[in-house]
């Protein structure tokens, strides 16, 4: 089994942490980043001194239970892709169900509603590679985190939120394009492509062409990196190259075979003490991990129609009765958010104020569900 995983590592272009190197513990102002990408399996990095931590109290954070937020970031030179939103939402739901099955006591993490939040960033895709911010390995990670935190008022080690930032931008050679640590996960555009069963991009010119892997592997990568964001390290002995390393554990290389992997009893014990893991109703993912483009059953049925459409001034969106409150987000043709409309639980319709909007095509979204709206 060990040799099988080593062959996978070489084919995927992943270089494990040098065996014999002792694991490190982050100190104040540091992060221990874990990655499945080339450049190392684990690296201790300093949080940039310019990063400003938002207040931990007095900002409404305490009003909600600890939760996981799945955030789709769109650089200024990219546009909203509803298929991306559907895929990452369904992947998150699959991982939520996987952890519940593994825990065996109904516990799992809570996903914020809507499951996928979408934000336009203030920079183009290339900026995340090139803007100096820490060492080269962490530069992409830090730049994405900087813009992601600005959008959601986030922070490292947030006691109320674990943030998963998917960004439609590419990491450069030697950079961490898929990392977890410090209570956050950053995934670059290769993970969008992988979830949709599309060819991924080669990071370094000297790397071989990346093999094609099924979407389940990329859902497993999400589960793996979220484990690190929850505070789980690699299994004992793995970073030292010891024969006792459990290669099949999700938190090492088990994600390769996702969902046919597991978390250890020690990892379950840690998660049982986490405020992010609470008893929940049975979670059944809307799709398998191999095909993630089917819209979530509940989300797809939330919005039935918009009238009138085309509209001018106001419009009404007709809804199925909701079990909980949600937010409708209106974006323009470039994917930029222009309005938000809170909707209460059990609402069957909502009025959209369209005053002041330029004529054109807009998209109304909640989670993975969307409706087109033409404003006159």
C-alpha cells in the first residue's frame, strides 16, 4: 500500500516533507500550512505583520453557532460560473456527510446557509501569484486570505468560523494552491477543474503533465484540508517517514481513495471536543462525489419564478416555503454583487427592489440555485 501511494505522489507531482524532519508547532503569529500540492507537505510560515485581525467580540460573531463557510472568490478578470458554485456546494455537502458517517455519533460540522457565498475581489487573477506577501510558498495563500477576509470580515483561528476559500485563479510554481491551516482552507482553480472532471493546469514548466483524476479525489482533498483547518495534523510518523505511518488515513494520503478512506479514533476524539462538531440530523449528500454538477435538490427548488421578467423598478420572486431564513444575491453580467435581499423562514415570495440598476441581464442566486432576471 505504501508503494502505491508513493507512485501516486510522484505521478501527481507531490513531494512529501523530507522524511526524518520533525513536525513543528506554530507559535504566536505563525501558521502550519499543510498542502497536497508540489512544494512540500507541511511548512511553518509567519502571518504577515501587515495583517489586521478583526475584533473577536462585539461584531455579531457570537450570535451564530460555529460553522463552516464555503466562499467562491471571483477576481476582476473572471466571471461567475454557476457550475463552479454547484460543484463546490455539492462537494461541501458530501464532506459534511462523510465526517458524520466517520464520527458515528451523528456529529459533523454546520454549513452556513447559503452553502456557497460568492464575492468579487478587487484584484485580477495574476495578482494572487505576484503580489509580494510572505515567502513564495505562502504568497498565493496569504493574498487569497487577505481578500477573502476583507470580503467576509474574517480572521485566522476564528472561534466562530472555518473559512474555505475557492478562488478562480491559478497558483504559480512552488506556491501553495491547495492548503489548510490556521482555521482556513485556500483552493485555486485546479480544484474547480478537478471537481468538474476537467484537465488541470501544470504548476511548473518542468513538471510532467498532471494525470487526470476523477472528481472524488478533489472532494477528498477538500475533506483533507478541512481536517487541517479543524486542527488535525498528519497521522503519527507520516512526516518522519516511519513505517508506522497510516498512509490510508484521510489526513495523509487516504484522500486519493475518497470516499473509501477514514479518520482515526484519535482524530475522532479531537473532533469530538471541537465546537465545530455538533449532533446533527442525518446528512445525505445530493450527489455522489463522482458527479457534482447536479443542483442541490433543496436549493434547486427554492426559487420557482420571477415576475414580471423583464422588470423595471420592482419584481417578485416566488419561493417554495423555506425551513430557515436565507439571502438572495443579485449579481450583474460580470458576476459582481449589486444587491442582497434577506428572506425570512416560511416566506413564499420576496420583493426585489431594482431601483437604480442599469438595464441589462442579472442573476439572482441563493446557494447553487439561480434565476435570470432582465432589468429594463
